[in-house]
C-alpha cells in the first residue's frame, strides 16, 4: 500500500511538473458563448471546487466521450465544462447546436460553451483540432492536461485525481 501511495504521489508530481500553464482570465469575449443562457463565458466560473474542462473539436467528440461519461457519474461534486471549438469542424453550426442540446439533456450538470473563433487556442495555447482534457483545482491551478485520447494509465490517473477531491 505504501508503494502505491509513493507511485501516486510521483505521478502527481510528474503531471504537475509538465502541467499546462496557459490559464488566462477570459471575460467579455463575444466569441465565447454559454449555451444554456447565451451569456458570454467568463473563466471566473472556474473556482471554489475542482473543475474538469474539456476543449473539444466536434469532429473528435467521440475520442474520450465514454470515459468522460463514467467520470461524471463517479464524482458529482466536480464542476464540468465542455468547450466546443466550433471553428474546427466542417459541420454546420445548426447541426452542432442540435447535438449539444442532446448532450445537455444527457449531462445536465455540465456547462456547455461555444468557442466560435478558437479563442482558447489563441489565448491558452490549446491544441486545435483535438480533444483536450484539463483539470483545475479550486484555486484555478491546472493539475492535469492531456491532448488527444487518454490511454489506460492516464485514465487511471485522472480517475484517482478526481476521486481524491
């Protein structure tokens, strides 16, 4: 058991050592809209609890979706934001908006956000045309970052991290 704790602490250390450090406040950007009420997205909502934030190219939406469904059920006390990179797809906005409505019903606790102009790619340096998974602690510090599909080890690490909250 002691070895498992040491390995877990080492993994957290390594993750933090190479953690994404591009977090910047985003306010009043009319290209980033909260789906539910059409308000302008504000990063100040990422506070007071751990947040799982996914930045998703709609063409890559299935890459980690089954795992994200499991995570959401495991830990309901974590904030969840899904930011859709609307400029990264050939799909028309009206079709994407219908898909999002279905996902809002399936994931009522998740805040869905449209990024119409790749603002997170520009301002945070996120990978374009990808599925990016990030976790922020209650102080807005990034504690997990992964571009693309999560492998088994990363899924385990992310699960333990979120369950430790």
